[in-house]
């Protein structure tokens, strides 16, 4: 730790508790700018803030000496809810993917038929009917919505949900195994 940092107890205090200057200022009864000035050595810490500063410093020093408490285990009910939601949404996306594939197929068929339709409908120099452009336009628009790119993106989203479901199921399984092991040793 560099010397400058160690001479700045408010900076170290803020870093330890992950506080912004504004947050620390609220706890000390100071404004953010005053905390900044104290940290930079421009002004001394006002006397009314000294008690709160001493209490925070004491808590910080006690925290440095004490080991962190073990983290609480994840909430199984919340994990189960999210697992169900991820699996349900993955099923929905699988269904959406089937619909996309069907829509992409008819759009591709329309575009494949377009040269034949155009040749047949414009034989002898006749102008193409107006509906033919709508026919083609709708097919092109549908391929944007349901074509290979849209299907690849949907497949990736579904894979992400399935990976999330797998990770959640593994976490729940590990949690149950740990609980069983704790019961065995009690």
C-alpha cells in the first residue's frame, strides 16, 4: 500500500465499506465536497463528524481483524422458481422456432416461385400485376423476421436459457448434497 493512501483514512474507510463520497458524507453529516476536501488534505475533519468517523473506523479495524462470515446459501425457492421459468421460456422458444421454420419455408417457396410467376404473368410484354410485388415483398419481409438469422438468434437465446436451467439444477443438486452431508455428520 502506498504511503499517500495510508495517510488518507477516509479514502481507506470508503474503500473498505464501498462507499461513495456522498454516502460517507451523509453518515458523517457532511457534504460530498467536504469529504473530498478532507480526503485531499485541504481541510481537517470537522469536529461534529469525528464521532461517526471514529465509530466507522473502529468497525473497519474490527472487520479487518475478523474473518468474514460464511456466505448464506442461495434461497432454494428462488432457484426453483427461476429454474421453472428458464425451462418454460426455453419450451416457448422451441415452439416459436418451429413456427419460424414453417414461415421461413413458405417465404422461401414464394421467392423461388417468383421467376416462374413473373415469366408467366408478363408473357407477351404484359406488365406484372400489382399483387406480384406484394407477394414478393411479404416473402422478403417474412424472411427477415423468420429466416436463418432470426432462427439462429432464437436458437442462441434458447441455448442460453437451457444453460441457465442446467446451472440452476446443478446448484440445487449441490445444495441438497451439502445438506445431506451436514445431516450425516450431526
